[in-house]
């Protein structure tokens, strides 16, 4: 995916070396991000999870906790992310028979100088991986899909929400 025309990549120096962005001069603002994803599985696997019959235990509860923990550790996993004092991490996991599977949504919030998009995406990704891990004995053909940012607010770029095509529009 190409950068917007005329926009420099903020994590690269002029000579191409990776660099962590200096956010010291930025204003502290309330920043929020929402990401989504899904784990598609056989209908029988979804039923076993919903009925609480997965061998490893409560898949949804464990995946929710894993997502929360992952958001808090994003800076340990993604090399150029800043450590953040998150004020909110919400991970919701709902069954969806139309997939069939589980839909995952994570909301992250901070009052800070940099955004929380990576924390929301990491929460969703790890929650989906945990669902797979806990249910793989039932269904090794599960697919993790659709992990993406759907909304962000705060900071210099303002509010952004994905449209139905996976692209987005900004309020600025």
C-alpha cells in the first residue's frame, strides 16, 4: 500500500534508516482507536465454543484477556511504537453464525501525544490468535480475517472512520 502523494513516511530517516518518531513537542489529546477482525470456523466449532465445550476452557473469556494484555504490551512487540499509559482497553467478542465464527472488536484510549491504533490492532490480532489456539483441536481450518482499523479520533489528523470499502474519510 503506497503512502499518500506528497506525504513522507514518519518512521524513516532521509537515508532510509528506521527511526522512532519524537512526539515530545506534540500536544496531549484524548485519542481513541477501534479495530476489528474475525475468526471464521466450521459451524460445529462455533457451537462448541458458544456452548462452552472447548477442551481448553472458556475460549471467549481467555481471548478477551489475551487481547487486553496484548494492547498493554504493543510497544514490546512492534519495534517503533511508544509505550503508552492506556486509559481504556475494551475487547468484545461475539458469535456470528453468518460467518460462521467469532467477531472481535477492540477499543483503545489514551490521553497522550501519540495514537493508539497499533494497540487496538494488536489487541484484535492476539485475541483472534488465542481463539485459534484454544479451538485448533476442533478445527485446524479456521481462518483469521478482516483485521483492520475502522476508526480513530484525536491528534493532529482528527477523526477518521473507515467506509464500507475499507478506505476511510477524515473529518479534517
